[in-house]
């Protein structure tokens, strides 16, 4: 691994510039299910700014513009709390004002606008690393299989542990509670810089983070322009109740509707019940205290812990598929279906995911296995529920796309046929989940769970992938106004280094089109796939002649 040194210079808490009034806002039913998810954590690597002089204080500019931006995001400077009792007489006054479904155990809410707000941690640092060390300019052409484990970007992420939304938090030596968001600005040896944001997942999925950073860039460019014009208007929509209003039936009634629950149980989702085997979990997990002495009727299958070898080493590769390769994968997938309207909805994302899933299944040597293999795909509900791109939160869920190992990777099935059948399975599953009535039934079922965190919709290990997609999120549409173009060399997403964790995202603009607005598709510059796999499987994958067409 390349030796990269990060030297912290300063850390402080940043607050909105404008004083806030106290608020307690229940987060949505979907937000609450993400309480124990990994943080939402993008990193941007920026080229050396060319629109500012040597006297320009980069850190102070980011700090000043961040304060102004937070006026529109005051809840990100506050706390996350949860309902931790079954006894309604022990609820706090603010909690008693919540609707009944938001007063149930494990539901999460935002509390902000008080003197106890922890603010946002803002860290400035320097590094001996250069952009070329962290992400070579020729990576997409010369290193399409890039061993990210040898050049990790994790040191660019704020090291501070964020707050817990389910457990009590303790103040530090300075008297601050842990924050729910942290940002690190790292100046690189070449004059470029890295910017990383780290958010608790219930308050922000990647789309919410991108919307925030784009708002931040508006303020940055306004300040740099020196214009006397009014400050740009920012319009994030923090209204979790709007999502909950999409739930079917009466979620505030004491009992669920059996027909609606039956509809939800038929959706293609895992319902692993981790209460059934908490002792087997590799991380410390306990059934919440109010439920420990109760008898529990299983609400789903046990977690398949035996399929996951936690002690096996895991490798991390960044895979680049160029535009021609993406087009080839897509055209091969839909070959022979031109007149079949049932296949007209298969997208390039479906085709790329089908290709990746098939190749990983082959690398895991499951091609002759008749058991089910699962692709647990994260799905954002904003379009289906009409929430709008500016809806702030984490309105996502995870679907279970499943096929047998034979269907995914058998050498006895023609490649064209296999790809098409996998892509059809992906598209059919997405269509089932994307139905508004189905989502309403799912929300109804969540409202009546004993706790939103009990059911796991995803898993890892030999028979599972957890696939997060940042396609079309706008990773490369970030422009702070410091360069003649956005200046982004590369944007990374930090996910846990666990066997089967996959992130699909846009590749950086390159060549003559760098920084232009001429792109018409998220695949115009190719696709980057961040893969974490058991090392012996990864070695087979990168040797697979079908992997990079």
C-alpha cells in the first residue's frame, strides 16, 4: 500500500449563521430503517484551483460558505434521537406531540435549534499525497482494474465517530456531543485538494448529500463573484411527514391491516430477522432492552451467517468500463429483442448490473449451484412517490433480486441468453418495487414493526451482493467556482470493505469533454464500479476474460 500521510491542522464545529428556533421533527418510516447503515460518505478529488491567487485562504472560504449554507440545513447541525421506551408515560413532552406511529419504539427524530446542538465537525488537513498518487489521470485508460486497496482514500474521511441515533451520546472534553455530519478538507502536495463529507444515513442518502453540496457551491460562487446581488435562494425540502403520508391505510391505528401486510410480504424483499440469532452477528448486537424478556414470533428467516466468512481477506478494486464496453454490454444484452416491447425498458444500468452480477457469481464458483443467489439492490423512492429531487432524507429501501447460480453463471447457457434473462429479472423486480401501491403497503408494514431496525433487507457473503448505485446522482456536477471548469479529478464513495459490497457510479469526464455539459447519458464517460470481494474470488474475477469485454 502506498504510504499516504494525513496531517490534521484544525477541527472546529460549524453552525448555521442564523439563530434557529427549537424543533423536534420525526424522521420518515424509511429513514428509521437506516439507523444502523454505514454513513453516506462521498469524497471529491479536485485539481489545483486556477481562479484564485496564492493569498486565497481555501479553508476559510469553505468554512464561511458552509456556515451560510447551513442556514437552509439547520437540522444537520442538531441531534438525532429515538423513542427508547414502550411506556407512553415516559415520553418527553416534544415526543408526545408526534403522531402515534412516530411515538413507537425505535422511531427516530431530529432535534435542533437548541444550545446543545453539536454542529457540524469541520476538519482541515494536509497530505503528502498528490492527485496522481490518489487517482492517476490515466486510470480509466491504463488501469481499468485499479487496486484501490493499495492506494486507500480512507484517510481523507473525517476520523471522528458520528453520533448514534439509537444510543445515548456523551460530550467530549470540549463539551460537544458527537455530530451527525462531518466534513474534511485536505490540501494535497500538488496544490489540489480533497473534500469528503460524512453523514448519518437517516438524514441523508447520496441524493440529499449531493443536493446539499450543490447548494454549498451556489453560495461559494456567490461569495467569489463579489456580486451585490442577493444571496442565492436554497430550497431543500425537509418534510419527512410527506413520505409517511404515502403509506397505505391508517398507520396511526394500533393494529396493522392484515390485507395490506399480506401485500407487503409478497414484495421481493428480504425480511431477515436478526432478533432470532443476535449472538452470531460479528458486531455486538443485542435485542433492545424492552423486548429481551419477551417471547418472539419470528417475522422472517434467520440471518444466513454461515454463508459469510468474516475471517477471509477482502480486496477492493475500482473497475472502469469505458463507453464502448458499456455499449457492447448493453447491445449484447438486448440483442434479438428489438421487436419485443417487454424488453424495451431494459436500461444500461440493468445490463451493467447483470454483467457484474454474473461475473461475480462465476468468480465465486456458483455456476453449477442450484441454490438462490441474491443481488440486494438499493432503490431510491423519490421518483415513484413524487417526492422531488430536493427531498432531504433517506427515502430508500433494498430489494431482493434472486436467481440460481446456474441461471447466473452456468457455462452451459449461451452468454447472450444469460445476460438477457438476468437483465429481465432485474427490470421485473425493479418494476414490482417501484409500484406506488406496493410502496404504500411496505410503509404500512414498517409503521407496525416492533422496531424499524429489526428487519434486515440485505446481507453479504458468498450468496449475496449489496449493490448501491450512485448513477445519475450528479457526482461530477459539483463546481465551487475555483477553476475554469468544475476541476474534479475523481469522485469516490466510501463503503465498508466487506465481501459483496458493490457501488456503481458515473465515471469522471475525460478528454475533450472534460467539464462540458455535452453529456446526454450517465454512461457517456463509461462506468466506475467499486468492488469489495473475498480476495480469492477477486483474483478469479480479474482474470475472467469475459469481465472486461
